[in-house]
C-alpha cells in the first residue's frame, strides 16, 4: 500500500470516528463547541426526501470505519479503500447540500 493511500485510510478512520462520536453526543442532547460546530438548528426548510436520501450518517460513518480497518489490516487499498473515497464524497456532497441549499 502506498503512503498516500495509508494516510487517506487513517484520515477517514479518524474523521468518521470523531463524527460518529459527535453525532451520538448530539443525539443525547449534549451541547458544546464540539457538537455545535457547523450544525444548523433549524431543519424546517429541509424537505422530507433529504432525510430519506442523506440522513444515514450513522451507516456511512460505521461503514467507513469498517472499510478503513479492513483495508489497513489487509495491507492493500483494493475495493475497500476505493469505497472509502466514494463514501467520503457522498458524505461531503450531502453536507454541502444541507448547508448551502436548505
């Protein structure tokens, strides 16, 4: 595995782990700087279909963590590593749509 690929996988592992913790803390109602950065309180303008298509952040985060670990343990980037790229792109697009369109 190349150095850049390994760096990417560790970055994904850290980002999705921190984001999963942040989501869990938000869901239990904890409010602090970590849980409120880049978070919108008003969801009234968001259409119902957005939550059906993009609201699976827990699934995306857990899947990203699992794929990164599989790729790192296996020692090759392969399909699991490539899927982390697509998950990160999907996650970024979902956030951009939420932040700038709604």
